[in-house]
């Protein structure tokens, strides 16, 4: 069975011609969904039916569109829903029995006078090719080959050239001035803006005291002899006060025990000074008076000196000690502030805090361990200060230092790599800003190689000629040229196919 697929451009006449040229007697015409136009008139199928009957062909249809299956079925064609269904039927039965059973030609309806004349369209005949056309095609073919060769010559080869230019290291110390009121970097005056940051920091310090004073320690102790002036025993209670009368300021003592004095007799008892210190030390026979009612009945005296109290020289706190403690604690606070303000919580990305005189805005807490004049070997202080500083952008500092470094380069040299070291703040007022600090700028510079000049120098030359021309440049090492493909002898003419790599030696 021969299968004929109807294309969108086919019509009843082209299919009829294919029926005439069919090599098999069993044919399957496939009308798929892709064929949208035509095949909706009875005449389309009548033409093919007549040709099939004339040549005694067994023709069946496989039509995807259910609406189009009606017409061929009405004319007597076997119709299937798909090509696969028809193939399966043919393989199982071995043909289309509906056509084999038909023995007579069906009577067709008479054609109306105005009906279309059934004339097949002429088929195109093959034409002989002129020799001039063949020559022209051959010429075009060789032209394309030449064009491809030229395109290859200009675009495919690639050269990689490595140059190591002469270089040297340069450095310069640049003074950068910080102005908190500035808005932008002033490269002419070396002035950069800043941003104030601050916080409270606390430290504790301790210093040795330098003042001197006296410390009284202990009370004088001794014994006195009491004489009874009465003709009967007399009891002297504990705590009876006796004192001296020979000095302008009397020194008073008290008895430390109770004693009973016989009539007109004597008894001794221990006494202790009421005040601490050496004032209670008295010589013999200085105590001669008994205070209170007991004094009317008893007389007192001290045959031996009363002693035991002492006065020592001790260290005391002075104003100078407090000043030294404050200064020491302040130094510690400032050191903590400089390190603490550089933490990520205060600085923005790209900022740093240069060495600078930080400013103390306030002192929320000052606490000393001792008051002035108090005896103590050491003086402690707890100090909290509100400290502020000026944060600057590293990019601004490097821009000023980079410009200063450029002024040290000789003509024809360009910087390849740079690095910067930030120094201490200047003690003297040498800049227009609030303070200034030093920056050391170091850089490695090489001789400037112009890519356009190198392209003009070597393009189109052989590799050997290009190496000789490049050797005239100020290079440290001979130039290296790598061709791709390696066998290509010329430097590419297109600059985009020449890759120039400048590889400085570095620091």
C-alpha cells in the first residue's frame, strides 16, 4: 500500500496526478489537521473517485477532521479516523474490501453547464541549465572562498604580547589636614572633611600620697595615790575624775577600778587619760585634784609619771595628689577612648580614627577614695569622661596622599601599586584644619606604555620583526609574543586581536 500525504498546497488536480503516477494499486490518502483550506466540496472527491475507478485503484482515506469524513464516505470511499487505524486495518485484512466488492462504476450526477471545467493544471517541466549559469555559480563560489580567506586572515589569528616595563619605588610624606566644617576634599590645600564621634569611657587610677601629718594613737595610763581626809573608811567609785592643775589646759583622767580608803589612810588606783594622744603624758606629782563630791574627802597625787600615749607622722592627701590621680586616670580614659572609638559600632565602612588630640566634652563622674588632709598612703580615683574625636574616610586621605605622590614621579611614568601608612598627629598647627597628621605614601611606578602606539608599531609585521621593534622600548625583560595559531607568521592587523599584557616586576 502506498501512502500519499496531502500537503496544504495540494488540490484535487495535483492529487489526481499522483494517482496516475502511483506504482501500487492500493493507496491511502491522508488528510491531516494541518490542511486547513479546501477539501470541503463534493467535487474535490468526485475527481479522485473517477480517476480511481478509471485506473482500478483501491483508494481509502484517513481524515483527522470528523466533519470532512462525511463527503468521501458518501461517495463510497472507505474512511478511517487516522493513518494508524488505516494501517492496522490494511495489515489485518490485506486491502480495502469495499473497493474490491465494487464491480460497476457509480452513476454520477450530471454536471451543470455552469460547473467548473475539470482541467488539470500544467505540471512544470524541467529546464536545461545554461553553461553560463554554471560558470557564474562557480565564480561566486570562488569569490566566497576568497572572502572567507580574507576574513580568516584578519580575524582568526590572535597575538598575546607580554611586556615588563622599567620601574622604581617612590615615597613621600604628605600632611593631611582635617576640617570638621569642610564638605568635600580639597586636593589643593590637602584638606579633608570629618565626622564627629564620641562616647563615655571610664578608668580607675591610684597614686601614692605626698602630704605629711600626725596621728595620735593610744591613751596615757598610770597610777595615783588617794588620801582619805575623813576619820572613817571612804569608798571611791570607778570612773572618778582626777586632773592636773599646773597647766593652762588641765589633763583629765579617770579611775579604772573601785577602791576603799581606810580612815586617814591612803590607797593607790590605776587611771587612764580621757583623751588620746601625748597630751595625756604628764610628769610625776602633776595630778593633784579630784573632781566632784569625792574631792571634799579625798586628795590625789601621782608619785610616778603617767605615760603611754604616742603621736606618729603619717602620709596625708594633698591637692597635688588629686591632680596627679586625675591626670593618670585621664590618660587611661583617653587610651581606652582611642581604641574604643575605632570599634565597628562608631565608625562607618571605610572610616578610621587618626591619631589626634581627642577632646573631653564633659566629666560625668569623678570619685576620690579620700578627702584632702585625710591620712592615707594611697589615693584612688574613678573617672568617667565624655570623649569625642574626628573620624575620616580612608578614601579621602588616600586621595590627598596619592596626589602628593604623583608629584614625585618623573615624566613618562605611571603608578602601578600604592600603599599608605598613617602616622601621628602634628603637634604644631601646620594646617588650615582643626588638626593635621602625617601620611606616608609609597608607590611602584613603571614607564608608561601606550597601547595604541604599540599597535601601530607591530601590526602586520612578522613575529621576529615585532620582537625587534618592541625591544627598543624601555623594558626590563625581552618581550614575549605568543601566536594563536602558533604557525601563523604575522601579527594580526586588527587591534582587537592583539592582547597586550603589561606585567610590572612589583615592589
